[in-house]
């Protein structure tokens, strides 16, 4: 029995979750939830028992000093609540942790217990994977669900994926079986620059989340961080002719594949976001996207597409991220055109 003493009654709550590890290339997803928690000053109200779900030889605890007293922080998953006011108030339940090492079914059932007690109406799980996507183009973000009705009403893809999965896929299926509407949002991170952080992918996830739940999210310094990140990668790529040529081939393939994505519906979504930020006051001027030009129209084409796969060079000094293997897709993701990006 889960008792939530001190947690106020929530307004139309949405649970937003992200987990470090296999499902979190470039730390983009976990950073997105951390951003929400920071901007809205979330209050932690629960933490799962680390003994139940984590192998401490895989995810080790850390020791730190607090006024000369040694303390230990254990790897776990924490839940916090943020109260979002405004004309359309809507509260969020933020779930941020590490992909568990064991007892995944019990882990998901415990999270669903919190969702039930808090009256959560929708669960949104954020993920990021490595893919054949150029860093110079908008970050592809795919929204998928196992619920056919939800796919139709929210303009999402219905998952058809079969294969290995991570905690994102397991939690989504657990929600579906429990009758809780659930959506996964996946951002594709360039495999050739996979090390964290990746503020551009984090920004793309937050923009997609904003559209999904119709809630204006304060972006803080993320747009500027995303621009700085892209300029930094531009400079690194320019120093290696092989990488520069590879990036150009990805750009050409992406532009060709995504041309049909510049549809009236995509333009309408972009215009709605513009109006939402304009009406939001000074913070709206920060913008919702980041490119080398800053032109909003360049963000209208951000869907996955079937494109050829040239050889994959790696930027000097980079390594494959924890969110995926070296193939850049994990076998499931928006950039693997043979499979559906549903459950990893």
C-alpha cells in the first residue's frame, strides 16, 4: 500500500519519466526531466528502495562530505511533483532515475502504484538513442504508443517493434496492460558525437513534450546551450575531412527523405508553438529550437525517413554513448527504418 502523506491533490497530472543508461544516449532524456525539475522547483516525495532494484557493482553508490561528515548517495529512482500554474494549470509527476538492474516488473508496478494514487492521466516516457542523423539538422523525435486509440487521437505512431528492449519499453507496456495511457518520445542523437551532454536533443524532447501535453515549458539557457553545442561540433567536424564528408552525406539523405514532412500540419504545429511562446512574455523570446541560422522554418522537417547508410566515422576522441550500441540504433529507433521506434 502506497501512502502519499503531504502530497497535495494534483490537477490533471501527467507523469514524465526518464532513466539513465541504455535508453539515454547523450543523457538527453534524463537531462530533460532534470530541467523540468529545476525550472519548476520540484519537490521530491518518494524514492524507490535501491536494495530492491540495483546491482551496486554496476551502479555504484557515491561518498561525499557534508560539513566534514561523510555521507553516501545510493543509486535509485526518485519521484517529485511540480505545480504548474497559469490559465491552464496542470501538475507533473517527475520520475528520474537509473535503469534498474533487476526486478523490472516489480519496479514498474511500484511506479504504477504511485500513478494510481496520484490520479495520473497520462504517462510520458522520454528516451534517446544513437542514430544516423546529422547534428546540423533538427533532432528527429518520434512519439510512439501501444494504444491504437491513443495513436489516432494524439497523432502518434503505433508500435510494431519486436526485439530487445529497455526499461522504457517495459514501463510503456506495463502502463498499457494496467489501462494507463502511455507515450514514449524518442530523440535521435548523432552516433558520431555521442558523449553527453547533448542540449540540442534535450531541447527537442522538451519541445515535443510541450506540444503533446499542451503546456508551455520554460527553456532557460537550453536554446543558447544547443547553439553552442552545434557550433562546437561544427568546429570538430571541420577539422576532419572524412567526418565532414560523412556529415554532408547525412545532410543530403536527410533533406531528401524529410522533404514531404514540411506539411501543413507541421507548419501549424510550429505556428502554435510560436504563439504559445509569444503569449508567454519575456521567456518566450528564448525560442524553442536551435540551429546555425535560428530560422524557425528550418525546424519544420523533423520526422524520421528512410535514407542510405554510408560508412560511419567517429569524431576524434568520441566514444559510443550509453544509450545505444556502436551501430547507432540499438536495433530499435526512429533512425532504423526496418523497425519501429517503440520500446527501447
